[in-house]
């Protein structure tokens, strides 16, 4: 058995797991936007407005 296989990994904290779930959610969200054929620049604008809860701006970007 290699030394790497013998290495024990530290347990993840609850915060680490919550951050991981948040990151996965963001990746899924961006994947959804990409599947709509939205260009990267629009995706950046969409996320910016989404984080500010500017739903009308998001809707306008998605419909263009």
C-alpha cells in the first residue's frame, strides 16, 4: 500500500459541506444558463443581477 493510500484525510466541517453544496448549486445554475445558449457575457450580467435580486433585469437578459 502506498503512503498516499495510508494518509487519512481530515473530516470536513459543516461549514465546508455547506460551502460545497453552495458551489455545486452555482455550477448547476451556470450549466442551466449555458444550456439556454446564453453567451458568457450575458451569463455574467445575469448572475450579477440575480445576486442583487433584480428579477426584471434577469428576465430582460434571458429574453434577448
